[in-house]
């Protein structure tokens, strides 16, 4: 039996700057849980994915961001170096 495609990859932005990448099975619930993080909006950046695919895509997006920003991950993904 195949996994459900019920997870989405999202990014938090502060203006034009990406400050966080994450995954959620309920993005509408997840957004207010980021209390304390400074961001202006949340963008869903994937179609429905399996949890394992979403985790892989999250890792890939953080790695791409680090590559483009001298090895530094997004502001709130500091503990996720790949």
C-alpha cells in the first residue's frame, strides 16, 4: 500500500527574504504555531507529498538556500545544516 500524499512543503518569508522551510500535513494549523518567528507570510511551495518526499524536498531546499548564501541556512533553520 502506498503512502498518503498529505504533506506540503512551505516557506516562511519576511518580505522577500526566506526565513524558514518546513513541512506540514495541515499548513493552516501550522502557520500560527510559528509564534515568536518574525515573518510576513507563508507560501505552500509543493503539491501534496508523502512525508518522506516532503522531508527530502525540505532538505533539498535548505541545501539550495545554503549554497546560494555562503553556507548559511535560512534564519529559523539554523539547526538544520546539511
